[in-house]
């Protein structure tokens, strides 16, 4: 749903322009050289900005002003008269002060790390940062108002006249101008929320109670709202790293900031009744995740009064042409500064050219009504909302008049009315439906969806060309039950396959869910070490069009499952399942054969197995939306995952063949490593107690495709290693261009360097080897752990990743591959 919105965003709009003062241009010195990071302010106001690295400036206000002042240390302030309305393409010349020339601070190039008064002030900020804000109190509470807005930017006549807008021309009645970039834009979406936030610092607890939410054109779509909010995380400027777009940006207030930024003490003045210093900062190097801008800091508490951050133009971030952040703080008394206003703007675009069209995403958060040291019981923070509260998403105008901490502009008010009208236009409905298919993979009908459309066509060596059609029930995001299924046909084996499953939410508070289903299909066993009993789970069998070597080791499976799961506390799930499976080879050149007598003369080729499994999974930090039987994941895979499975094979029940016990553990941890990029670590371990044939053993997952597959071994063939006891580990680190940014020529390509290493140790008992009659040489990496390592380059053309893999040992194995290349495709910030 998140991507559905972004796809259709380009076709929404609203209107109204209010009176304003607008200036833009370039600031230069008497030698016609640009003056970067100078102060620009409307006279007799607190509205201002700074020039960029090239001396360019842009400043807009809803108020009328007759003059603007330009200033910087070592120069005479220059006051320029303004005409009413727009003052564009100005060229302002600022003159040096002769008597101050010896004190001018060098602001181009690298500033000194010694004898720099700006760094002395910065060190005072570090010393006092934990004494500022709500962290100074045991308990706190405040009111919070949040406004999210999206705008289509760089509007020109070619866009307005585009055929795609036939029937929707009314949306272009009026345009507005962005106060940061100076570009024309159309506000197209707005979401407002009002909440009350509570916190207990000693207990490490917080709770946010949503009081109201208003969403233009999409009423109560919690998935859309939550997805949009996830793009704009709240940031604490005192932290060393500011995380958004899945990356760590170095804060200009970081204790390591002097290694990443140049700092200049530019000014000092009263801000309100507080004497403050103004410090300008800018990156020491290109292509790093840094900002440029300035901040004002109080001279006694060394608390930040205001700060603005603009993402450096050369920062290695895709699809984002610019980021601009403003934060304002207020003094509750002489020594306590708390955040009052937080503004975030991102300029999303497919290209970074100045004239490229894109979408502005803006988030404004206002804070008020601070109260401290009002203690709440522990149960207050543990209370969870377990059902959809429709009234929160349908508050009347009186509620919003009372709870908005700033009024809407004319443009913003128009969004609500415009979208109500737009959704009645057939052309818009058609665009939205097409976008929805691309985003979700499903074609929406009344009460059910067809899909996923991406699985319609497949290929493998057993079925040949495979076609598949499926669907699911869908009445809304809070459905208490869901049924989904598919049918498939292979043109080579001429067999029909199917899968069907259903689930129902029995109790919303504990999230007690009953599920069940049946699947008859072709599957690639050994695609992962950690197994689940997901009836409609992903299989490599239907997507192996391009393989390394032969792959005829496919299986026919008939799997039936009934399961009951419960979530006793947030993101902790306990699941009990009963399953029955029939396994047999899908190809005449592959075998599951095993001996069924002590003399090892009789064999069986099929496995019938009943099993009871208990699964515990825990994902702290996972965020979801919705209250139905299925919830939508909001924050991707940006959280740790723990998984523990204990299963028991039941012999003689429903003609089941084997008795065994199996335990499996899996742990995955993504990790942002300061400014060094992002790592991902996973560990798996498992053991099977009892004698079982090949079809029930733990196959070390190989990868015979040219595509990168999660937690597989890229240079192992399918069934190259088979175990009943194993420990595996995978480590990968993406430097996000940290190293390439220091290499001339390479830095301009914005490539990202990736390294990885993975290994597995395992063994297989002599009893299991003796049981096997498949003809496959059952090898386990028991003498030494098998390992391979890789180096890769990502962000090629912004969506391609290429990895080169090298085998570390076991070169003597049959058909062992010493080297291989895989590719991955994806859109990442």
C-alpha cells in the first residue's frame, strides 16, 4: 500500500496561493566570488536561511517584508530593499570590512581543528547535551501534532498538457512555490494526527496515544499512514548519527563531527531573550552522508536554540535529490530547552538534475503542553490497542480546530476537498488501479484480489513452462479471516498443482489465530536450513529459469497443516502446528530411496510423515499496521529476529514412517555501524535426533542460480552437503560508498562496496548414512567448516548489485565451483 500511494501521488493536486515575500539569487563578494554559508534574513523578523556552497539563496515567507539583510563574519552587513511579492534572480554584492580583515575566518576548504572558537563551543555542547530536553526528567508528557504532506514539484506546461491528465485538468488551477528550493509545486496529499506522548526515563518506557487522525482522500487507511510515517523517523540532533532512509548520517553535533565537518563561528545575537552563538558547518569531504547548514546555541546552557540541516549535494543516497531539516527549541525556564517544532523535507526524484521532476515529502511536528515528573503505573505503558478504533479516523472539525497546534494554509485545506472530487474521476480511478497492481502484485476486485501476478509464469526442469493463477479474499485491512490459494500447470509433466490456506483471528487481544491448508506442488527442498510449515511458502522450483549446472533434484510434495498461534506480548509469537507430508522425487534421475529392512535389501522411495512442531519467534522493534488476521509490516527487515523450532516426528500415525526429534535455532541481526555502513549477521544451528532418510535431513542450502539468495551458499550445488547436525553463520557488510568516496573518479559513480563471508559446520551420523539408498554421496562439512567469501559492488545504475564469490575449501567435491558471480536487483535509498 505504501508504494501504491507513491505511484499515484504524481496525479493528485490542490490549489490556492496566499500573499508572500519571495527572494532568490546569489551572494558574491567584490571579486564576484560566491560567498557560501552566509546569513540571509528578512529585516525585523526571525525568518532566515543561509547561502549554499555556491552562494545561492532562496527564502520565502507568507508575510510581507520590504528588505532583507545579508551578513557574514568579516563583511559589512548588506541590506537590500525588496519589491512586493517575488524578487527572483537577485545578485547581491557584500563588501569586506577593512578593519576586520585580520579576523576573517576561512570558510572555504578545511577549517582548522585547533584554535577554532567554534570547536570550543561544540565541546561544550557535548558536555551538556544530556542535561537538555525531556531526558533530564524522570517522567514527561506532552501534546504532539504531526502533519505529513506530499507535493508534486517542478510543474511546467508539458506536464499540465500531458494526456495522462485528461479529465483531471482542474487540479492545475493554482500552483505554489517551495520555501526551500524555490520550485513550483502542487500539494497532493496531507495527513494530520494528534496524540499525547508519555515517557518514563528510568523505566525506559514510552507510550503514544493517538487521539485523532485525518487523511486526505484515504480516510482510515492505517497501512498507508504508518508507511508514510516510517519514511520520516523522529531524530535527536544530539545523537552522533541521524538515521533515515535506512542510512546513518553524521550529525553536525556528533562527538566525532570534527572529522566530518568544518565549523565556523559566524555570529552572535539575542534569540528571544537568550544570547546565542551562530555556527556554520559544512562537509570536509564529498560523497559522505553529511549535511551543511548552521545552528544557534545558547551561551550558558549550550543547548541548541535552532538548527537547520541540508543534505550535501554529493551524499550517496538514491532517489533523493535533497533533504532539509529545521528544528526549533524553546526555553521552559532559564535552563530547560525542549523541542518546539521539527520540520523535515525530502525531494524525491528519479534523477538528481536541477530541473528534474519529483515529489516533495514534508513532515511537520509541533510539541506543546509539557509536564514533568507525573508518574504513571507500569501497566499504563504496557497497555496495547488491539482493535481498530474507527472514531479516531473520523474526528469532526471542532476536534481539529482545538488540537491543531498551527492552522492549515489555504493550499493544505484545499487538499481534502480536491481529493474527494478527484476520486470520482474515472481517469484517476484507472491510474490508481494500475498503480496498485504494480505495487502490491494483486488485481483488486470487490472482496477478493487476483495474484500475485508476478508468479503467473515460471520454469523448471521438471514442469517446463509453468503457469499459475491465484487469489485471496480481501474486504479490508482489518479482515478477521482470510482465504488464499492458487492453481498451477506444467506443460512438460502435464500435471495440475494447487495450494489453499485459510486463517481466522479468534481473539484480537492475544492474537489467537487458527490456520490450516493443503499444498500439492513441485518444490526445491534444501532452499533453507530453517524450515517452517507455511503451506503457501516460497519455493525455488518455479523460478529457476537460469541455473548453474543441472538441477533435477526437485521433489513432489503433498503437505497438509493445521496450526494455532498466539502473541502473548508484542512481537513474541508461540505457534503449535500439526502437519502431514508425502514426499517423493519429481524427476526420474533423483531419488529419496531408503532401506526399510536390517539386511539393506528392500527400499522405499516415498516418505509419509506426520509431525508436531512448536515454534517461538521474537522480533523486537518490528512495527506493523492493522488489527486483522494479517498485519502489514511497516519497517522492513530493520529489526532483529529470533526463531526456535522444536518438532517431533510421529511414527505409525496416518501411516507415518519415522520417529525423530528436531530442534532448530535462527538469529538475524541487522546493524548500522556508525558512519561505516550497514552490516547483517545471521546464525543458524540445528540437530535431528533419530534415524531419518535424505528427505528429512538438513540440506545445506546451495544456490545454482545466478541470483543472490538470502542465507544460501552461492558456490554450493543443491545437496552437496547434507547434515543432521549443523551450525551456520553469515556476515555481510555494505559500506554504502564510504571507501569509494575517497577515490577520485569512482566517487562520482556513487557505487557501494560490499564484503561478505559465510560458513557452515555439520555432520551426519553413520546410522543415517546406512539408512540412505538414494545413490547420492552424503557429505557433511565435518572435518573443517565449509566457507566462502565475497566482494561486491552495489548501486550500479542505482538498482544492480554484482557479487564475486570465492570458495574457501572442499575443492575436491564433485563439480565443486571455485568461483561464481551473482546479481541482485532492487531499489534502495
